[in-house]
C-alpha cells in the first residue's frame, strides 16, 4: 500500500514539473473494456505470421512470437515490421480508460513511452484537444538517432497548452527496425541510445537525465527487469547500480506482478521505490488525488450552481445552445467554464420565439460569439424541432464561411447524456466529423475548460467576429 506521504511527495513533484513519466505496456490499454494491448497484439501478430498457438506458451509475448517466426522463416524480419502497424491501425483510435485517466493529469506535459502504438497520443488528443491532432510526437530509432526532445525538460513542462509524446523505443511503421518488437531490437535501440547520448546527438534528453537536474522518473506499467529503465537509471547515477547499497532495486520485491509494476526514481540521489499497486489502479488513484488538489470548482453548499450571466451577450463570449429540460446540466457546464476563466453566455430565460428575439440570438451566433457549444442530450435527440436546433443551423451557416480546418475550433458539440457519439441524428451534417466528447451531467474536466479558454483567447487575438 502506498502511504499518504508518498502520494503527497509525488504530487508535489508533478506540480513542480520535475517528474518524467515513462509509460509501459502495463497501462497501455484500448477499447471500451480497457483491454491490455500487449497480449492481444502478440496473439494478432502470431496469427498474421502463421505461428500456430500450439507452438507458443498459453500467454505468449511479442518476443516469443517473433522468435518462433524467425526459427520457422529465417531471414523474414521485414514481414514483422510490415504486419505490425496494420494490426495497430485497428486499435490506435480507441485508447482505453487508463490512458485517458493518465491524460487528465494536467501536470504531465511530456511523456516517454516504450510501446510502439499511438494510443497514448490519441488519448491526449481526445482529452486535451477535443479529438483534434494536437499532441506533438517524435520517435527515436537507430536509423533516426538524432531525434531529440523538443527542448529542455523544464521548458516543456511549463508549456501548459502543449502535450508531447517521445517514443524512446520507436513507433511502428512499415520501415525495418522502426521500433522494438523483440529482444534483438531492444539491444540495437539501447546501443543506439548509448552512442547518441555519448556523442551529444540528444542534448535535451541527455540534459534531462543529468544528476544535477533533479529529474524524477515515474515508470508506470513496466517490467521490474526493464532494461530501458535500468539504462536511464545508469545514465542518471553515472555509476554502477549496485554501488548504491541503500537501494536494493535489483532484488525483485514482493509485488502483484513483477512484470507489471510502478517504479519511482525519486531524484538523482533518491531511492528507487517499487510502488506496490497494480499500475492501472495506481493511475486511477493518482488522478483522483490530483483532482482533489486541482478541483474545477470550489465546494458549494448548493447543488444548483449559481451563475453570473448578463442579459445581453458580451462581445466575444462563448454561446451555449441547449434545451430547457437540460438546464441543470448546462448550469454545471457554465459554472465550470466560468471558473476556468471563460467568458460564457446562455439564455437563462428561454424566451418564446419572436421577431426581435430571433434577430438578437441570430446576431449573437452569426457575428458576435467566439465559440459555439452545442449541448447534445436525450432531449435534443428526441426531435428535430425546437429553438436549439435553429441556433445550430445559424452556427452551420456561419461555419460555411470558415475554412474547413478551423470549423472544429468554433463549433463544439458536447454530449451530456450517455449517448453514442457516432449515432447522433440531429446535428448539422457539416459537423459530422467534429469530435463529440461526453461529459455526463455537464461535468466537464479541467483539460476541456482550459482548451476552450485558450481557443477563446486565440480567436479574440486573431480578430474573430464580435
């Protein structure tokens, strides 16, 4: 069990921007059932390479599958790297809940990952960029051994509007040796990493691992004997690992699964701690504790958020389109956006339609708001009629004059009920490809609020219609 004092120390370090998370197979999940990627990928690769199940152990690893394939077909390494990305393409758009929880910890800006998939990138795009491709990606490989971090770690951690994923063991592509699939690949990658660090081809990564930088590694879902982690620890310590007798980190501890643990290297001279908690449970609890420290709203005695909304829409506000029956959830949504600093407007009176009212609302949408939020609920899906649908048609008309690449920065569909985002019937077809995040009862998270705040400021600075 992890003590409260350990959690507090870790959270303090995350807030300071000194923790560098390394994401391993144990938290790389996909699908609605949060399924671990590694066993599924090994099984699929075996099928594609025609390796029979009776030639493998009951739970084969990628290394076992590749080894068996090469025993049967010597010299056919290229097929491995051709098949792997095709398999991953089936799931790269479906990150599991654990990766989405990790993406919600806004104190993490830069991630290192040791897996060859794009699931972490997709999770960050969904959580932090409303489904748009906003996460920056780089991948190291022996053929691209000068691909470094984007800048100094302290600088990257302070870029609150950015997210970065560095594939330290490569990213699956159809190029030979593009990523680590089996043990021989790992050996080649580590040799290339060592040479690149020694020859100063990776100055930012090298600087992040220096003893005087106070960087703390948090390896989540790794094997206890992970050689990549040992390599980084050796670089940081600049001495043999066994020479630090206070840290018996080479002796396997009593953990749930030595092949799937959480390791915390607390500072350049700090101890290496094995946090005795299953990695997926660790991520869930870390997020929960992070949200206690970083709540979206201060606690209130009232269950109905009290809003400060002007009768007339202020220039440049975010317009909220909703139906009267959804007012409670919309109040929650607006309160959270306002707490994040967004300038928001909605019609709390829900006046009956009339000529003057129509013209006023139409003008707000067509020329004065910076962003438009379409609240989608069970009620809006019951009928194509209602004033909210008319508002969305005005938003559509405005977007027809906006470049296609910019439409999803103006129009933001938001599900507040448990609906299937792919089966929404009554949204304008123009926005069919726009990502539709789901926040039940309007309880949007900090990442969503901050993203809209940033977009609102950017559009105002760019002279968006007001």
